[in-house]
C-alpha cells in the first residue's frame, strides 16, 4: 500500500498508527487524522456530499474515560473493550450480541456489559445515515484467573498454539514427552519456528520419564533454557524468543536392566552402565536442584500405614511460598533468586563454614554453590526458620549429591 502520510499518492486503503514504546500519546491521534486527510478516494469526497461513505479513524480510549461509564472494570491491563458494529434491527442485533458473548465465554472471558457509543447522526449525509449501524462497546475480562499474571501467560501460549479449546486452562501445564523426541520438538524450532515442549510447559511441569533413554544432544539442549527461562530460536527469517520457565522433574533407572549395579541380579556390563548414566552430563546435573535415589520398597512398606497427608504437605508448602513472596516480591520463589540475592541470604556462621568446606573439597562450581544456598533457604522456609542453619545447609548439600543416585 502507498504511504498514507504522502498526499496525492494514497487514493484508498487503511492506515495503522501505533506507539511501539507502549507509552500512551496523543501523537497517534494526530498522525491518524493526517493519514485520513490524505485519503482522496470515495471515502473522503465521493458518494455523500457531507461525510463520504465511511472514512474515519478508530482509536483506543483511555482507561480513565472508560471508568466513567463502567463501574466494575478490573485493574488496567486485565480487561479489554471491543467496538462492535451491529444491525439496526433489534432482533438481529440481540442475536449477534449473544453470539459474541458465547464466543467470549468459550475463550474463558466474562462479559462486563454493553454500552452504547454516543453518536450524532444529524451531521451525516443521507447516504451514510440510511445505512448507519448501531455502534456498541463490549467490555470483557478473564473469567477465573483474577488477573493472575502467570495464568494469563499460560493462556496466551495455549491460544497461540491452538490448544486453548473451550476455555482457559484450569491449572498449570504438565508435559511428558516420549524419550524419542527430537531437540527441535523439545526446545522448539522448525520452519516457521514452533514452540517446543519446554515452552508448552511454561509455568508448569516438564516430566522426562526414562531420562537416560533420551538422546544426549536432546538433553544437553536443556542447559540454556533451565538457566535463563527462555528459548532463542534463530532462523533466516529472524530471531524469536519464547518463555520456558518450568519445573523439570525426571526419573531414570540406575542401569539399562533397571536393577542397579549393586543388585546381584544385574547383568549389565560396566561399560554399558557408564554409557547409560553418561546421558546425564555433569553440566546438566549441576542445573538440577534435587537428586534422590529411590530404592525398591519392601512389601511391608507398600502395604503399611499411609504417610503424611497431601493436605498437610500442601499447607506447609503454601506457607513457605508466602514467606518467599514476602522476601522476594509477588509471584517469586527461591528458584528465581539471582546469584546476588542468593548470596545475601542470612546464613549462620556454622552453615557458611560447612558450605565453604564442601566448595573447596568437592570443587563445586559457582552455579552449584548458589543452588545449594537457594535449596538451603527453601529448607529453612519449610521449617519456618528466619536464617539458614547448619542442619538446613547439610540437608541441602545431601540432596544435591549425585553420587547417591
């Protein structure tokens, strides 16, 4: 389309003006009027001697103005307002309004009501007035997320990938790809670029069962996303960044037969076990906070009394998350602490000495040092402790020992 801001060149079309910085500005309106004036076709000077046949500008109304007509609008940024051009016939108009409301409900949105847009038909010519529609605005807001930023992130990803279905997701995502998945399927890629499982698991859980059956190059591709919380996909047509802040949970057998080298019934050669366990590199293991060996339980333990209830565990975890949000800010937890924030945690001298000794003796990486601090802080939060003590630090270090797995 010709440049609508050059007089004489643009005879017909549509012009779009946007403030890319995101800062509201009346300059958008001025430029929109300039674009309209330069449109020299029927819309400006043809069929109707007063108003043409439809030239005009549409602009976003400020939140402050909308609140003068809607009393129950939620916070700025958590609602939307649509301009609808409807038939003059009341029956047809009511039917179409119902279709619009049903479509919104299917996307997990609730209607906040319709409002008539003030108009002044007297200024119109007879051609425009005879076919003028009824103009109404509809305000909508998220139905059951109450402005929760994380839930809206999940909904946006689901919508962009065509997985939204009949409404907004009811909970956090859970993805469990098969071990034959490719690196592009896990991380994202293709032409055009498509999000992978790590992005589909954003703000949820990515479960990798039979971890050591995955190809090593696929697992190695997780290193950067686990650290940064985003994926960068570069193609000839451009570069795309996708969010992928997820909780990684993985399970694996100790060897190909599943029994483990210490079991007398294990028949796996030593080289086979080493090759199998080598799928999980030291660099990737360094990015995993908890490493736990789970032995086969005895028959008595399987049929024994139940352990602590899930409800009690949930209450303890929720209390710990509240402490973390109070310390770090809304929506943040210890896993998102920066290295600087982790090193600013209050640590007892005995706990600091224990970590320093292990750092020197085991030659821990800087990443492992900071992750041990974050894990110790989480253990302390679960126990309701204000400072990281020696016991919490020792437990955190034990939970990160790969030689126990």
